[in-house]
C-alpha cells in the first residue's frame, strides 16, 4: 500500500498501530512462557483487526510454527527465540494491518460516495418536474471530488420559467402598435432608453449563469411602472424570479435618475425660458409665465412609523376608505414637460406646506426666478413669484377674466399629471416598494413621461386618468402686497385689451 493513499484517506495516527502491536505481543509472550491461560483462536481473532488477519496465508504459517514449539523447552530459550523473531513478525504484522485498514477506509469511502449519489438521484427525481439542471464549466475535470472535480461538472439548480411572452414582444415581427399598448411607448423610444442606460445597467456573464440582457432589464422596469401589476405577475411575464424582478426595477429606476434625469428633467435655461414665456403669453395674454405648478397624491401602504403624517384626510372623506399617500409636486412647461419635481413629503401636508418645504421654494427665495411667474391653483398662496387666481366672493369682471386665463394655465399642469398617472399605472395604486425607495421610482416615472412627451408619444384614450386631488385654500393666501397689485394690473389689462372671457358682459 502506497503512503500517498494513507495521506489522502486520513488514517489514524501511526501511534495507534504501535500500541496495538505491543499489547498483542505482550499477550503472546505470556502464553508462550508457561502461563496456564493459553491463547485460543477466538482471543487471537479479537486481538486482530476485524478477525481477518488469520485468514492471511503468512499469518497461518507463523502461527503454525509457533504452536509446534516444544512446551518443555527452557523458558529462556523460548523467550530468546521469540525475541529474535519479533522484528520480522512485527514488520509483517504492521504491513498487514495497514493494508487491512486502508482497504476498510476505501470501502467506507466508496459506500459513502454511493450513498450520496443515491440521495442526489432521488432528490433530482423529486424536483425534475419543476427544475432544470445547468452544467457549469469543466475546468476542474480530473480533480479529486473534494475540490469540485472527479471528472464531474458543477451543477446549479434553477427553477424553469417560461420567457415566451417577452421573447414574442422582443421579436422584430412584433407590431409597433401592440408594443406601444404594452409598454406605453413606441419601439424607437424604447430603443433610445436602452441605449442611454446600457452602460449603467449592463451586467457581465458569470460561470454560474448568463447575465440578463439590457433590453429585458429595461422592459421589466417599464412594464411594471406602466401596468402597476404585482411582482408575481412581472415574474410570470418575463420568466424571472420575484426578487430578481424587484431588484431590476430598483436598479433601472436608479439608473434613470442618475443618467437620464439631468438630461430630460431640468429647469430651463434663459433661452428656453424665453420660449416658454412667449408661448404662454400667446395663449393667455399673461406675460412672464414660466410654468404651471400642480401637486398630486400617490397612494401608499400604511407605514409602520409616523402613520398620522401620511394620512390623506381629503381622499379618505371622498372615497370613504382610509387612505395614506405621499405628495408629488411638479412644474411643467407649455407642452406638459416637467421642469421641476418635488417628491416624497407626507400626504397630510397641504399644497402650500409642500411648496414651502421644497428645494424649488428655496431657489426662488434666493432670486433664481427673477421676472418669472409660476402659476398655481387656489391651494397655493400669492407670492412674489407664484401667481394664483382670486378666491374671494363677488369678483369683478376683470377678476373673472383673469381667473379664466389662469385656469387655462392650470389646466396644462393638471392634464400633464393626468397623462403621467394614466401612462404609468403604478401611480394609481399602492406600490410594493419601501417608503424610502418611492422617490426614486416616482422620479423615474417623471423622466420617462418627459421622454414620451418630447417624442410626441400620444397616450391611448383608454388610459386617460382624471386627477381628484382636493385643494385647500391656505389660511394666509396673500404673502406679497406687490404681487397683489401686479395681479390687479394683469386683470385690468386682460379686460380692457379684449383678452378676457368676460368682454361680452362689459
């Protein structure tokens, strides 16, 4: 037996064999030196390993010679003979014991390996109906089994899921009309988004599995945002695990925020702002209008902490159903494209409170909105840069004319939010996303909305959504006397220049 075999099988220490050897020889000496108790065959068998040593031919010859010794011979001579024979006998015995022990360990290893193979085959048979085996690499072939080799490939168990639906949608023959109905955008717009996000969302293949393609990653996110379907339906459609789909949605939304938001959602520069002002003035006759502001509520699952802060009182009273929400405040241009968005303040806050907490308000108070009006509804206060309608009773004809024009500008923002919620159905129902992750998802919806609006992606009539957010008039709705006087001048000019809707009554 080679020494390497013992090293690989990790036998017992050699001292174990030495102790066994010497105790055996001590008993033999007592028997052959006149002790009244003779060694029986049974005693000899028990002193050897598994009783198999006596079957060996070499052991039979040795024992036969020992038993034929003359019992009457002098004890000293017998002892000397045995002592002289001991080295040869011990070496032969140790060699046999080592051979038997190695054979024993090998047989145990074979039995254990066979048992593991049987268990593995039974387990694979029980999950064969719902699982498939993926072979991974063959670089370790020929290595010992303990190092992942022994000529067998590594195997990874994955659940078999159908990708037929996605493969059909991703096929070149899939019609653009059907694609737009499913993903709320045309194929060309979808391809543009994939190209923009490719470097941010691409993953490399590993030795265990192939990476999910960029188009499928983006499609999972967009389909989830568009339909608002639960994650189990997303998993079924795309043939991916539920946790994988959830992870992909957050990753793609984060990439949209990082890569696309600075490009598609930003406050206009000077030239762009002049264009917006001219467009609004040509429609309404009100000068220096740079955007329409509106605030909507996004339903959420009741949070575990600060529940009262997210309680939506107006929505609960209207629908007779307890509602919790977060707010989304946005400013849009004349085309309904978002130029600013403030996301995530609790639903119990009113429109003016959300405005005061926003970064947009901070920029305005620092003078970055000089000579610009942002038009809002009656839920906002009149400020140096916020223009709102008259809310008191007994309005004059000029004030009526002003309110009608303001309503036309308000309508631009309100319809933009209606298209936003209609296009992205996840905003109409409670989203299966943690509260701290919602701003990223809602921000991605705003960016995708802008891309669709800039590329003239029309929303289907069946997807139109009517916003029902209630406006509460602030207690202090007049924050600037200068703005109050400016509003009166605008109302007077509209009436006397024939731009107001009440000119027929004058």
